[in-house]
C-alpha cells in the first residue's frame, strides 16, 4: 500500500515535535513497524529512549539557551525554506525571504536534507541541534585504523593538508574516515586528542614540537615595530611628481654571503649602488647609505622606502644622519617597491644570479651605475636618469 506523501510528512513533523515513533504512527494510522521504516528512510537522525518509546531531543535554542552573535537559522526560517523549495523558488529568492544570503540557504539544504533528498524543516531543525552538541568526540581518538593510515603517509613525507584532501577525494561521502588537516595538527601537538605517534611531528616540514599560537604578537621583537609603514607614506610619493623619494634593497649573492645595495630615485630613476665588500649587516648598510647620500641636497632625500629585511634594522641612525624618513613595505610585498625591483632586474646584466658579488670593487660599482644612469629610459621620454637628476640639481 502506498501512503500519500503528505501523510509521511505529517508523521515526521509529529516525531520532531516530541511524539514517540509509536504515538506518531498511531496518529497517522500506521503500524509501529511502518513507523520505524518511515523514520529510517526519512528521519535521517538518531532518537533517544523516552517514556513513550523512541523520541527526538529538543534543541537548545528552543529553551532560550542559544546565544550567538550572528543570528542562526531557526525553525521559522527552515519552514520558509521548505515551503520555498516545494514552490520551486530559487535559492536567492528564498534567501531574501529569510534575510540571508543564498549561499546560507544552499549550505542549509545540503547539510540537513533527508536521505531521500527532500528538505523537511522539522528534521533539519533537529539535525542542526544534534550537530551543535558539545563536547564532540575527537575523530582520531575513535578510529585507530585511520591514525595508522595517517602515520604511514606522514612517514612518506606527506603534509596534513595533502592527507586531508586525499581522504576527502578517496572516501567520497563517508564522513567517518575523513578528517581535516586541522584535526591532524591538533592530534600532533596535543597528544591526548588522538592516537598518533608522539614523535610524528618530526615528519612535518618545520619539525616543530609545539604550535606557534596565532594570538601571540610574533612581531613584538621586530626592529620595525615603531617604524613608518608604506601606508603612512605621503601621497606625493605615488605620483612621482615630487623628486627626492627613493626605493632601496639588496642584491644578494649565493648563500647570502655577498651583497650590493641599490637605491633608486622614483621620479628620475637615478641609481646609486652601495659597496658592501665584507658583510651586509645593519651597521654596514647604514654606513654605506649615509656615505653615498649625504652629499645630495636636502630636497633630494625626502624619503626612502625599503624592504623589511634585517639589513636596515639601524634605520633610526640613517634617518637622523640624512634628515629623512624611512618607510617599510608590508611583509612579502616586493611589488610595493616596483621601481627598485625593475632596476635590480636591469642590474642583473652585470651582477648575474649565482655569482659572488664581493669581487666587484667600489670603482666597478660606480662605473656600472654611471652606465645605467646614462641609458635612455622609455618612461622618461628617452631621457637619461643622469640628465633628469642634473636638471634637478641645477634648479
């Protein structure tokens, strides 16, 4: 005998409202066996043993205990979603009806639909309540076989992220044998949270024994914590209309054993090379910058923009000696010194990568800088940087 779909939906709603399976079956006129089969097919969640038999638990938010900064989807919202899906409305339209983005509706339907693929508001509400229960059992503490598989892969040099991606692709919809890379990291650094080997952290690329907490200020000891950042640089620097703003960096040889400092003026592209024959620590670089730039007029050393390398940790000394301001780029943002990066690329014609830069004398650097400054530049309407700078000096 085929029962109407509305009758089965009525049965599911009764169970989700607190009725036991037997009571809900009696109310819709079916046997307890049929009621159990219906719930196994449409209910899609576990029941608890109550006074009248198997019953669904009551979500915490119905008791007023749910306090979240962002409004969660409630029973009324899920009823609107169910009605909208039955009316074949689009997800965007349903989202507007409940005041949420369509992606929220999409995730809600994907997470809480029944086994038969239909979305029922009452079932979805109970599923969401079960998912919010805390504490949850740790996945790797319950599956030793999965732990052994992760250990084998990590012994081959695999990263936790790669393992998580492979498990997701390999196991498909089986959630019991899928873990995120964050779960693996927690098991590595908090041994009580899983059954992975205590020495397995040595297989990580960084081989850390402890995790670096993200809440800690990792730049608390940085020499640049009180320095000017590039966001504080005057707006006149960006349009190159005002001369006297420089960009600098180091060209480094193999193994960082040798280096040459480069300084480029933004408006004229005039280049100065810093001779660093023995080392390129903070004091040496500061002395070289002061030595090469102190002869420039004051209006041609308004500011210097540098990378966040440790070679310029003595920047207060440079600022004081040259009466200028140093601005530092954001971490890993070389494009913020685009003029200097392009000039360094041109300089690689003489200072090839992988070569020892300490073999070049101070006279070699002056000669190469003069050659580069005498080269016509398309960005200067085929004028040379030296000619542009001479005009500024004459003015």
